[in-house]
C-alpha cells in the first residue's frame, strides 16, 4: 500500500515538473514575441512648426519670417538607424510651435502661437486625441491661452492641468484638463511685471549685437517641478525665473517666498531643465550665450546660482542667440543650442552637478530652435528652423558626443518635436 501510494504520488509530481518546463518555455516564447512586437511597434515623431504668414498678425515691432510649415507634421522613426519617414500632416495654419503629449500617449496639446482670438487677440491651445494605431490627430477643442503668442506648453504630473507661457503677452496661465482630455478655460493667469533689462547683455560675447527680447516682458517657458509642488517660469525681458507654489485643487499659482531668482542684466534667460536627480536646474540665456547651474531646493522652492559658463567654444566673438537646453536622460551631459553659430554645445556633468565644456557639434542646418531626445536616448533630433529640416544625430552616451546619422527630415520652419512610443503601454 505504501509503495502504491508513493507511486501514485510520484506520477503527478513528474507531470507537474513537465508542465512547469512547458510553462517556462511558453513564457520565454511569449516574452520573445512581446519584445519583437515592441521592436515592430511604431515610434512616432510629431513636429510643431511655424505655419502661417506672420506679418499681418503679429505686433508691428515683431520681425519674423513667414511660416513654411503646414501644421503638425507626423513621422515614423526607424529605431535602429534613426531615419524618419513622413506619415502625414495635420494641417493647422496658426503656428503650433510647441507640443506636449500626456503620460498615457492618448492626448496631444499644441500652443498656437500666431492665433488671435477675442478682443485681447490672445493665442490658443488646442487639445487633440491621438489614434493609437495611425498616430493621426483628432481635434477636441481650442481655448484661449490667456495672452498673445503662446510659445510653450507643459503638463502637471497629475495630468489634470496644462501650463502655458505667452511670449508676446508676458503672461502664464493654468488650463484645467477635463476627463475626456479637452481643455477648460484658464483657472489662473499671471502677468509678469518689473524692470526690463538692458538691450546689451552683461555676458554677451565680444562684438555681439544679439538683441531679441528686452523690449517688454516675455514669458518664454513654464514647467512644473518634478514633484509637482511648484511651477517655474522664465521671463526673458525681466532676466528672471519665477517660482510658484501650485494649488492643484483650485488650479492656482501662488507666489513662492522667495519668488524669483535674478540673472545678469540683459542676458535673457530663455529655457531651463531639471537634472534627473532633481537637485539641479540648468538655465540657458538667449542673449548672453551662457548656461547657468543652479541648486534646486524642492522643500522651499529656492534656486541658488552656482556656476556660469559660455555655451560657445573658447575665443568665439560675434553674435549668437541661444535656444534649447536639455539634460541627457541619464543626467551625465547637458546640451545647449546656439543659433547663428549653429551648434549644440556639449557639457559633462560632474559629481557635484557643475558643468565642464567638452565641445560642440554642427547642427547640419541653420538656426537650431530646439532639439529632443528619442525615448531610448539613442538619438537626438534637431529642428533647423531656417533650413526647413530636422537633422538626426546618434548619441554616444559615454562621452556625450553627437554623430550625424546622415538622415534629414524635410519640415518647413520646424520648431519643436515630441516622440510617441507605441510600444510603451
């Protein structure tokens, strides 16, 4: 009886082990298929552009070229080579110059810089639903941006608020996001005020005639802090970055104490970017051609400047307008855009967060307005605004060096790029 019992027990155990083996093989096969499917899933790039003649719609003192873009351009990206293939255009004649996609990849928002609505001739922000199969955009609605010339949009980590910086209006606004992804009217608008900086940047290179934004207030960028407790925005004309506490219940901006950090007179802070560890913030100055490293205290909302470096190679003389600044996804390098010099300055990030200049890469085009990393950090795509193309570079993650892939994408007056990885669910 015992022998029989042991035998009857042994058979199911051997059967169970066999089933486990098959389960492991099946799981491995499923994982392999999932990886293959992810590799085959489209990686999309949306490019915002200047897409309409501007002279009849902008204030008379603003001198910008006609927009050659057609709206929001869509491309499929080869994950191995970095090459882009045109996949469509959402026609939009209001210069959707800055884009942002929500965390689930289902909604896209555009700042329509040359739109003019209402008695204040405000710009607009448009909400789109994204077709997850084709990448096509379906407009949900458009609302006033709270000022003229919206030039930057960003999303709060809660996904329920969108922030917009109005360059020509000198204001920032909070737009609530409804359950369906559409936008509500602004829950808060703040207008910048203060003493305008001088037309000559304190840190400008020798011989520079760079002058762009010291005629009035110009809100150029707005971003939430990584934890969402604060919102920061830069005003180029005032040479300041402002810090707000964010009331997510009311959708209101409340002045932090201290409220702002000042930059050297006339240098014109344009964009900034947090380090991945959230301990530092790097700011690029459009007219001064500098990059400033600041410590960020998330508890108090305090910025403390620590270092200022030129974004240009040693010995450079003449005019240059800085544009974009990004920290690499791994936090090891900082990249700074130089217009007129038409280069991307490359900096190492040292252990204390300070920067070390290591060189620059020619953008293979004219007037690099912005650039964006692919989701895996392997490629950097640069908008050459005046050459009507996007140039693709491979990123050496160890050294930070950029190597031109030989791939361009034709886009009229490209301004800003966002990626959507359909393999990421």
